[in-house]
């Protein structure tokens, strides 16, 4: 891009790249919405993915066509500090996906951007469905009595579980189990709650990460 303006070919390149970045950004938004595995879906973060793809494409176009702007961008971006905490590592994947799409489209590498996006969707799809073959929960049981805990474990029958902790508070005991469920059925909770001297049972979905 010269200092006087842009040519017709350059204008066409800009329009094509920006349009493609918007479309692929919306595609990433949809994939994030479909395969989101957290607790609360963040629409603001999903919208940021679209904006990142478009803005990165714009910056790449500016840097690749004007040496003065490229030097200014390097100087400006070197003093920027991003302090937003990313709690889910998968969010980083989507964030870098958006940035990578913007860079490749800004460099007119349309085939690379589309092929890379397809490969990422295939990878996420396979890993997502493998995870959906079973869910891991944290179960918290409060009860009284020395033998009640053994009855709770016996009621689990053939389910896969692992004892995580056992806390004694006066006459009451808190037992925490990691439970693997192949289906969404939680009938076993009713069986545990029906045990005499069991006060309450809490089941929490657990994705393998602690956030705090």
C-alpha cells in the first residue's frame, strides 16, 4: 500500500482477506459453542474469537504492505501487556486458532487457513467424543456412624470410583469420591441417599482441572 492510496488489486485483496477472516472467525465461534466443555459458556470470549481473527488479518495486511506501519506496529505492540487470565487451556487453543487464521488470511494463504481449520475441527471432534464416552464426577457424602461409609461403598456396586478424602467432624463424616459414569444416569444417588444415617449427597461434574 503506497502513501497515496491503494490500487484496485490491493483493494480486492483486502476485501477478500477481511471477508474470509470474518467467515472463518464465525466458524471458530460456532465450533467453540458446539464443543464447549466448561460450566458456563462465555459469549463475550466467543465474540472475541471473531474479532481477533478480523483484527489480526487487518494488522497482517497493514504490516505486509507498508514498512512504515510495520515498524510502528512492532513498537506499539512491544509495550502492550495482556493480563486477562485464561482459566481453561482449551480457550488458548481457540484464541491462537483465531490469531493464526487472521495471520494466514492476511498473507493470502487461504488454503492453509482452511486446511488448518479443518484439521483442528477433526482433532477436537475426535477428542470431544472420546471424552463423551464417560463423565467424571466428584461425589461428596455426609453421614453419621462408623459402618455407614462401608454401606455407601457397597451401594456403588460395579461402578468405578476412587476414594479421595475422608474428614471427621464430630459425629459427622465427609467422604469425597471420584466417580466415573458411562451414562447420564444418576440413580445410584438415590440408593445412597436412602441409606440410613446418610445426611446428604452432592454430585459435581469434574473435567480434570482445578480452577482457583
